[in-house]
């Protein structure tokens, strides 16, 4: 056991002497010390317990689990009566082969971030797309239905975002990625899901000249996680009316968001996406209404100082 005594970093060895008598939830990752999910979920559960006292015995824990022990971890957490599990790096894809069944909406994403207990094992969900769609609506006033979306990246987060854009009926999807082979692999996965929606791949160094003026740019690359990393696209080469969403929330200001501010474009970072994927997960586990504002405040308070 390590870290904050109220929210320690646990390992599977801590399950050997597990004595918690309430309803446990957990996030698994490797590393996991940086995760904002435990303070976010525990703040929401405390607020929910004011009107629904049964939630006062629920608690959300963090476990550091290396990828080669994920199968063991999921089996042991199920045996220890955990009600729900969140998964973060590097477990989201691995988990697909370890659950009893998968929510049909999550199947095309090929990655799970939320597991709900069933008697037969875990049922897998992916709430990141819901988090993105809700964040775009709340932070930028952009609804994905009918939107022109410029998505940057071709990794796991980009795949989830692209599936959500298609499922919600976006008007068109442009996807830009640094490495062409990874872009082509993503385009091949998306082709059968697109129906009449046009999808075009591009090199971010050469943005398409024909973007609609009201497009929304969504950064799903990790460019910007490290301080002073350059933006993954030159916003000044895009139309003047676009809005910009960066999935990165730590640091809260990336080069892309600084450029957006300098150009007077509407913009937001990824904190609201994190919050709303968490809201949806807690709704799935509890079946109750979840206070998003409480989760947002707890997440902001738990962020390291800029
Ligand atoms: P992956 O490692 O799966 O994918 C990384 C992507 O970023 C690839 O497309 C890669 O391109 C691209 N990339 C990496 N470095 C650079 C760079 N310097 N310049 C341009 N492109 C680059 O990561 P994920 O998809 O899991 O995560 C992507 C981002 O989304 C992360 O920053 C993560 O923190 C964030 N995220 C935020 C969430 C939220 O709730 N707000 C939820 C999930 C993710 P290439 O193919 O060329 O290597």
C-alpha cells in the first residue's frame, strides 16, 4: 500500500487481507497514482448518499495492476464482490478478451473503460464516447449529430471518438494522423461503420483546404502531454469559425489550446470529457442520477497545480 492514506495506491497483494464491508469499485491502471477517478467518484458517492443513504457504504479504490496480471485482477475483484471497475492505460484493449460479454455499442471500439459486475463475470462498456459528446455539447455548444468533425490521431482515443461521431450521425469526418500506416488501419476499421457518412484521411502537415467554417477540431493525439510540445496541426491554416477541443487536460493548456485562444476560436480542454465518462460509469454501476457538477469540482481540485 502506498500514497495518500485515504486514497492509497493498492496492489493485488492488498486483496489477500481485504476487509472492506461496503460496496467496492476500483480503477485499474499501470501507473495509477495520477488518476483523478478516485476523488471524483468518491465525492459523487458522498453527495449521492445525502438523499440515498445506501451509497454511504460505497467506495472507489485505485489498484496498480501490470498488464500481465489483468486477468488475475479481474477474477479476484469479481470474487471479492466489486460492483464495478474502470480501466485505464494499458488495460482498455486487453480487457476485451477477459470479460463475459460486451455492450454492443462498445464492440466496434475494441476497448473497454468500464466493467459492470454480472453473476457470470464482467460486462464491458466504453463510456469515453459519451464523455466526449457531452463535453463538446457543454463546453463548446457542439452537438455531434450533423457536425463536421476534424479528428487528430489514430490511437485508442481517436478510434473511440470516431465510432461515437459515426454512431451519432456526424455530417462528415476528417481524420489526420502523423503516421500514415496507423491512419490507414483506423480508416479500414471505420469503413464498415460509416454508411453514407464521408470519412477522409489526411496528413496534419497538409490540412484539407475544403473544411466547413463551423467544423470542430478534436485532438485525440498525445501531442501536448509534455510541456512545450508543438500543436499537432496549424490552426491558422483552418477556417476562422472552427472550434477546438483537446482531450488532454493535464496540462490544462496545450500549444493547440494556446493557438486557439490567440486566434479567438472557441476551445476547451479534456477535463469535461473525463468527468462525463465517469458520470456515465457511475450511472451504470448505481442506476442512480449522478451529480456531474460535484465530480467536476473534485476533478479540478485533485489536478496537480499548473
Ligand atoms: P495512443 O498511444 O493510443 O495514440 C496516440 C496518438 O497520438 C497516435 O495517433 C499518435 O500518432 C499520436 N501522437 C503521439 N505523439 C504525437 C506527436 N508528438 N505529434 C503528433 N501526433 C502524435 O493514445 P490514446 O489514443 O490512448 O490517447 C491519446 C490522448 O487522448 C492522450 O493524450 C490521452 O491522455 C487523451 N485521452 C483523454 C481522455 C479524457 O477523458 N479526456 C480519455 C482518453 C484519452 P502516430 O500514429 O503517428 O504514433
